[in-house]
C-alpha cells in the first residue's frame, strides 16, 4: 500500500519516475506531465484513471511476481522476520491469496486503464480518431507532432495504432482471465 501510494503520488506531484530519463530510439520513454488535461470532468477523470491504474498496474505486477517466488517464501520463513514481525506458518496460502486478489485488481484496473480514453466520447459527445505515429526500434510507436489525447476545441479523443491494439489485446486476454 505504501509503495502504491508513493508511486501514484509521484505521478501527480513529483514525477521522479525513472522512465523520463530512458532513451529509446530517437526519443525518451516518457513525457509525463503533472497537471491534469484540460476539459470537462470526463477528460479529467480519464487522466486520473489512466495515471492511477497505470502506476498501480506496475506495482501490482511486480508484487504478483514476488508473491510467487519460492526463494522469498523460504527466506521469510527462515529469517528473523518470521520470528518477530510476520507469522509465516501459512505463508504458501497467504501468498496465493495475495497473488489472486492482486491479480484480480490488476486485471480490472488494466481494463479501466485502456478503456478510460473513451469516457469523454460516452459522456460529453467527443469523437474518437486513430492518429498513426511512426514506428521505430524496438517496435515502439512514437507520437506524431502536435498529437493530443484530448482536443477540447475539436471535441476529439485521439488514439494511436498501439492504443487500439492494447484495447483489443487487453480486453480479449483479461476478459478470458476474469
């Protein structure tokens, strides 16, 4: 909970997440802003949902992997932590419960993450358009010049090709899992 809160707070207030410093191809891995998108409540809600669910997904995915590591279980059972901090007598079932609940939260929030861009279309009659960018190594789509997720003057939400791919891919894969 502490890591999720710090990670999400970083996205809204500090923006010290390391992806801003990574170079991929001719650009960097991120160009995150701190201020919310301009527009009606559905545009702001899309921005908030995308930020929270994105950061929660990163933290939860790591927790899903860590919760299933046998070496972590063995280390916890044999360390001073099991004697003084955590009761590890039922660690296998506890880790499985942690894995299941975080998996369900991960899938649910990831679906919200990819579909939230269409909220302004549903509530404020925005249109939706696909604006293809250019692809570069390692098969990463770059935003074209002047691209905006939300254009309030034209009342248009813009998706790139990889956004549409993620909408379809995540809905099919996570819909089956849930």
